[in-house]
C-alpha cells in the first residue's frame, strides 16, 4: 500500500508518553504502534472516540519525525496512521514498522536542514563564491531560508532568480550536475560591504556521501 503525508503530523502526548494502539503479532509478546495523525482533526477524533485524555503534539518535518522514531524502544515497534478506533478494532489507514519508516520513507531524515532549500539560478549557472587559499574553490550558494536568499540576492546585485529544491533528491541531482564546476556548498552566505562571505562551506562530496547518499 502506498501512503503519503504532509507536515505537520500529530502525536498525542499522554502522561509522559504517547497514545498507542495494540497490534497483533506472531508471538505472545505485546507490541504497540504509536498513533500518528495526518490532521489535527484526526487526533481530536481519536481522543473523543477512545475517551482518551491527551494533548496533540505537532511534528513539522522528516527530521523531527525521524528523531521521534529513533528514540522509540520495544514494545513500541510500529506506527499506526490515522487510527479511528471502534470497539476492539484499530482501523488504521496504514501501519508500518519503525525501522521500515526510517529506512524507506523519510528521505530527509539525515539532512542537516529542512526543505525546501534555495539556490540562485543565473541562467547559465548558479550563484557561487570563490574561495581563497592555494587551491581554488568554487562554492555554490545554498540557502535554508527564502528570506536569506532574497536578502543575499539584493545585496549581491546579481541577475538571478530564486530556485527552490523541494527534497534531498533534487539537491543531490543539482550538486552532481555541478560537480565539474563547484567543489563545495556555501551555506547561507551574506554580503557585507560588497564582499560575499560564508561562515560554513561544506565539500560537495561530503554532502552527497554523508547526508544525500540515499537520495
């Protein structure tokens, strides 16, 4: 079954833990699936139907969801999406194992930032910064916030358009296409007195291997 969701998604916090439902297993050990909802109304309906007192908690990105899942321990081994309990029936729209979710369904989980991210398209290339030192380095400018990108664009006074990259796959594809000309990524560069600066520059190869290898 194919199942997708948009953020935010919701958990239900309850007495130091989170709402969960029992799931059937092949043995006698109790197993539980944490209840996750793709809309606040679903979480509220669950609490009403189950007569369950709790407080909805939003998760806003793959990274936040992955951090939550990575902290779970048995017997909480699964996730049940959009449960609508009726009697003994859980009635989840989709149930998945925690390990499977982390491995196959959370592409931005290992990313150092949320998406979208932004680059500046100059038509024949992307805005970049030349590094100093003995070895010439060209770092493509990458912004984790649209406002930061627009501020840089105004300060640098370059003819370029903002281009959003919506997921790790798009970023990985772009970096691979620029591998012949750009050796690094300049994260959230700024313009000061006409000079372009970036506090953080990361080699393209490092980003691809460490954070985007699965993209």
